[in-house]
């Protein structure tokens, strides 16, 4: 029994995280995806002289309410589920399932074809700019080549990559969690910063992203586009098009893969080490990096509620459902947002008016900054960072010592609804 308690305590010594997507009471916690039962068993053997079998170790692990965070995968959960159903379906169900599968794959291909067509147009039209954007998985800071890092919570560094599809130029917007979080306001602020820097001759801008509701398909992002269109600029149309869940591979994913591949041999002591490293990743195209700070992070959530009114029905009186939207269009028409539930050029746009009574324009001065002081981190994380300081270059130690902390929910930013709901 003493040995079993030792093993259980060893397993509990690894930092685990709650999911910030949790919608119900649960005690489940998640371990990082680069860990496994086998790796934990190996580390246990390194630490203690006496051994235990992997099967016994796994049995004890199973008594704890722990799961491993799922790494990003290239397969589509819906495709996999439909294929499983088709394999065991009775004859009367088979045709319906195959029809659903074909419809899903056709929608996915329609999104890829739309992006390809927009790219072709932008190659021959300098007034059209086409981008895709996505968040990279969190970058642990410091990044140390020692087993100690398995037992300690890192500071997370974030990277939103914007990829110019015509020029193949990656532009990375980077920050760390003591500057700001990694939600809708932050994504909107990165895209807004990018738009402010766009070529003056561009009058039509198209963005592609996945449809994650917490980051890309929400009123914060839509409000940001509506605000930008009221500023003095040459852009007359912004389109925001969404890829199909499970079929979201874009050019920025290749940028992230290049970063992941080259990071295997480096050491990172400070978030700026990540910024400098990313600048060196490109071969044919150097990666541009914009370092985001709190002055860049605008409160589009506040503007969404106080400058605009997001109604539940469109101008035709039909229900406005965020989930069904595949394409948003923003123009200089104040308060009018156009949308489609497909990416077909032939389908007509619908319209929803989001004006609030008494407000007929919006300016940058109407936007508030999200933060006026550094973000506090979790107290346990601060303690773990201090424990790692002997392995960090001395010139960076004050950075970690000066981080402010408080007791708070300890979430892993990369945890998704898929991790929690598809077990």
C-alpha cells in the first residue's frame, strides 16, 4: 500500500489543468499531450530505485480522474464517426449515412475551392488581399531540455499567424500570458493591427479561419471588422470565410509545422527568445513578427455590447444563428452586416443590422483598452517558474521574479471542447 501511495503521489506531482470550456461541474483534469502513461512510468523508474510494472502503473493511473490533452490531429472527428457508422449500418440506414458523408465532404471541398479561387484572383489583382490566420499551439516558456520541465507549469507564449496567401508571407503576432489572454479580444486585436498595416491600394480583403466560436466566429471579431470599416481607409469590402470543422488545413498550419520542427534543438529562457527564434524560421520567406503589448489589445467585447446591438433575427425576420454562418461580408454601410450560410458565389447575402439607437458612427477613441496593468498568473505556476530559475540565464530571472500572481483557475489554453466532450 505504501508503494501504491508513492506511485499515486508521483502521478499527482505532474501539473494538470482544468478545461476553461467546462460547462458542468467536474473534477476531471488534463495532462499535457507530450506526456503519456509510458513516459510517466519511465520517469518514475528514473526517480526511484525500486521498479513497478507498466501494467500496474497504468492500473493505478486509471484510478485518478486524469486524461491526456489530445494533440491536434489531421483527421476529422465527424468523418471518422460517420465511417464507423457506415461500417456497421443496416441496409436501410446506409444510404442516409452515405448521403450525409458526401454532403459533409462536399462542404469541406467547397471551402478549399473558395480559398483557391480567391488566391487565383489575388495573384492578378493587387487591390485584393487574401489571408488565412490561426493560433499555434502554446509555446512553453522557458523551454528546457530537462525532465524537470515535465513537473513544472511553464509561462505560455502565444502566436497568431497571419499568412498572405498570394505572397506566401507569414506574419506572426506574438505575446505571452502575463501580457494578455488568448481569446476573442486578443484575436480580434491581432487582426485589427494587421488591417491597420495593410497596403493602401487594397480595397477588398478576404480572411479565412476555422470556426472556433471562442476565438474566430463571434461578435468580438465581427464587431472589430465593423469598426474598422468606419475608419478612414481604402478598404470597401472585408470578407470573413470559415473552413469546415475537421477540414481546416491552411497555409498558416504549414508555418506552425516549420516552427515546431525547428524548435526541437533550441533552448528558450524568455518569451522574446521565441520572438527572435520565429524570425529565423523561414527559408524562402522570413517570418515577420509583431510583438503585441497591452496597448494593442482593444476591448471589442465592450464595443460589441455598448456600441452595437446583436439582434436575434436578421432583416427578413429569420433567426440569426452564428453556428450556420459560413461567410460574413462587411462594407462601409454603417451597422449592416451581410452573411451567407454557404460559400457559394451564387447564393444571395442576407443582412442583419446591428446599430444601437442613438449611435450612428464609431471611432477608435470609442474603443477601450482591455488592460491597464500586467495580468496575474496562477500562484502555483509562479512557484514552478521560480523553481526553474537555476536553469534560466541570470539576466532573465528578474522577469520571472517580478510576475504577479494570485490563486485562480489553472487552465491550459490549448484545451478544447473536443478534449472534454469526445472521450
